[in-house]
C-alpha cells in the first residue's frame, strides 16, 4: 500500500535546491538520470529535476538493475558535504551529495534520440536540428535552459496579471469561435456541424470583442489572449501567438503610453531587468526619414552628420562632393588589424565608397589620412562630437544614398559585434502612423491598387487630418480611378492616424490605436478601404449596432508577448520561448498536426475535399 500519510508534495525536496540546511538530514528525491559513472561498484548518479542537478552516491550494497540515461528514480538518502577535492563549482549544489539508502527505478528510458546532458552554454549552440527537437519536444523541454525559458514566461505573465489587476483592469476571456477580425492576415476557419455550410473564424485578435466590452462599460479590459493568423511564417511569427491585449475607455494616447511603460517597468524589474521610463517617442515620418525604418534599433544610434565643407578633403574624385559629404562617428571603437581587413573587404564587396579614419592610441590609419590635414580633422571631429580623448572610427561619404549606405556600415558593425549597445533593452514609441497604406496586386496584366488600413479599420484619424479623409472620400466617390493618380496616392499616404507601435531593439513588440466611435466616420473609412455597406453589415454589424447605444471614447494596444520574452532572453526565434511551437510550414512536429480527418467527420460538416493547386 502506498504510504500517503508521511509524505505530501509539500515535503518535496528539489534536486537543485539541496543546500547546507539539509546536511546530515534524510531527503527523498525524485528525478531523471542525467549522467552516471560506475566507479568499481559505487555508482555516482547525477539526478536532475527541473531545478537542477544533485550528485547521488549509490553504495555497492544497494543492488540496482543497470541504469540508463533518463530513467526516472526515487531516492532516499542522507545529504553530505563533499570533501573539498570533490567540490563541483559548475553546479549550484556542487558542495553537496546525497548518499543513497534506498533507490527505486520508477520508469526506464529507451536510448535517447538525442543527448540531453551534453554541455552547452547556450541552446543555440546545440548541434541537433530543430525539427528533431520539436518532434521530441518533451525531451527538449527537460533541458534546464528550456525550463528556465518556460519559468521566465510564466513569471512574466503572472507579473502582468498582478500589475493589471492593481490598475483595476479585468481579465475577460473572449470567444475563439467567432467572426473574422481584420488584422491583415488570412483567417483560420472552423466549419460548423450544427449549421452545415457556415463557418466560424478564429480570431486574429480580440479587437472587436474588446471594443464591444468598452460599450458594456467594462472600462478597463485586458486578456492574455491567443491570436490566430494564417500567414507566412518567419522566425518571429507563429500561426498562433500570445498577446497581452488591452483596451481602456475615456483615455488618450498618453494614457496608453503611461500604462504600458509602467507595466513593463514593473514586470521587468520583478524579473531583475532594469529599464528606464518613460520611453522616447518618435514620429513615424521622422523615423522613416532618419532611420529608413518604422522600427529603428536605437541601441546603436549613431547620428549621421553633415561634413563641414571648410574642412578640406583633397581628393581628386568627381564623385566626391565636399558640399554633399556626410559622416558617422563611432567613439571608442578600436578595430584589430584582422577586423580592418575584413571591413575593407566588406566595403569592396558592397561597392561602398567610403573614406575612413581610425584613430587608435593617437595613431591615424585609414583611407582618409592621405587626403586631409590630419590635425585639423582630428580637432574638428573631437569638438563636433564632444569627445576629447580616446579612440574613434569615422566614415565619410558623398553619395545620394548616403543614409542607406551609412546604415549598411552600421549594421555591418552591429552584426560583427563590433559596436556596443548604448543599453541592452531599448524601448521606443513610434507615433502618428499613417492611417492608410496602398496595396497593389497584379490581376492578369493589370495592376490593381487598393487602399487598406495601415493598422486596422477601427483606428481613428489624427484630428488635424480628419478633413483630409472626407476629401479623399469625396474624390474617390467622384472618380474611383483617381487611385491610379500618384498625386492622390501621396495625399492618401499623408493622412496620419492615432496609431502607435512600441519597438524593442528594432523589433515591433506592440501596436495599438485610439478607435473610431463615430458610426458615420467609421462607414466612410469602410468605403475608402473598399468595404461596402453590405459587407460592413455582414461582418461588423454587431459593432456598429453596439455603437448606437452610448459608446465611450476608447483605445488600446496589444503586446506580442512571445517576441518580448524572446528578446529579453536574447533569442532570435520565438520558438525557444513557446512550449509547443509550429514549424515554418505550420506543422506541429510532436502531434503531426495538421492532419487528415475521418471522412465521416467531413460528411457531418458537409465538406467534400477537392484538389487545389
Ligand atoms: N488588435 C490590434 C493588434 O492585434 C491591437 C490593438 O489595436 O489594440 O495589433
């Protein structure tokens, strides 16, 4: 009979938590065989559970069957301090070992498809291909680093819930079986058996429900929500992913910024990560003009400056115009000889016509040296950049594409880890996104142009630009073909919205907007983006109907939690922080989903499969 009285889960001693408190005490441990060594009959077993590893010494007298890696054991033993010469500084419990009194094999493991106990510093150094890891995800998740990822994720979501609760937000679950929510991707459809021929769409986000909840007077909503989007996948995309979805009533953009900054500050501080708030806010147009990106990575923000043309560069090259020269200055950057050679190769390969100057330990090198008075240039650069001592590297260029080319150089230095980030985690708001974008599609040999929402169709316009929306609407009504007029397109793209993104280290990690609450204006937006009244009613009548009964002004945001966690933990791929992710082709290699279904199920749903090409 199992003795249930003397041991409950509360008495569990974790392998990785053995410390001086347990010395000379009896403990009962459970775990997997991480490694073992037979030293002439005495067995040394590294027992592992999710918290870490402890060495167990199994004396000769304890006869046990042959062990295999990853067998599951129950061990009762006495904790001892290890003799100094046996201390293992590489593990947290390295000062201790457990001398077993009883050992039970609870379950055997077959030979493993890959090793779990190999020494690696980082999951990215593993030599196993990802497909094998995903097929045997349960084994992969046994790795302590993977457990840490899951634990970090769990804690992050817990702190988010704590913070939101404290700010009077309610977590409300919204349906998965619903109507389409337009977020710019394809819908996953679910056929209805009870109403054959009809389909639910899985939500691309809870957008419409959260707006309805504002009409319901919930006032402050959030949800750790699964979003489902059928789109082409990349390292930072999954067909199902998690958002912290937020909506608030009676607020302005400022409130959303304040809330998210405080939320991230609270959560990250609890996770031991220091950040500074408030975050910088950059206008979309400014970002595009200066960084050529709506998600610039300002960890490496080195400004591009105009070269002062009174500082002469005596270069006989018709392509080099001193009046149109720009430069970028990297302080404290010292490149070794090999790195300089590599840099020169890179410049050549990319046909980049830079002059550069390296100042290292008061010596000057580089292609600029022979064309300038070096003392004059050195003085000028130091003064201009308020950098009076130390080394630097500077690139000078005169080209039409100077911005793109200087960014190329900067990226090269970043990719080769030659530049140090100004901070580890650089959050940044991008504000005043355009309301519309233009989509082009080739139908036959005709190019069809379409106006689409840049964010989603419920995003409100910046008040100063509202009149422009009416004008665009009128012009389109008079002449739908005006869309092929480039001047008109320019006007359309210039309309600014109340939409914003949050960027972390050059990755978009959240986006949101203040919403339209004026039904007539919403209808105009639908018309402009090509959703006619019939379609609007079919898809969104419930929202428009709800807005008739007293709708508060509202807005919100959604944070892509997988991406944030991956960035904080230093991964490029969000799959490392998702327990059961899908591959690029949308498969789950563990369960082999998606898969064929039983013909009887299809029949019940009224579905007949046909060939598609
Ligand atoms: N639903 C939006 C999204 O998924 C976020 C928002 O506007 O609140 O991007």
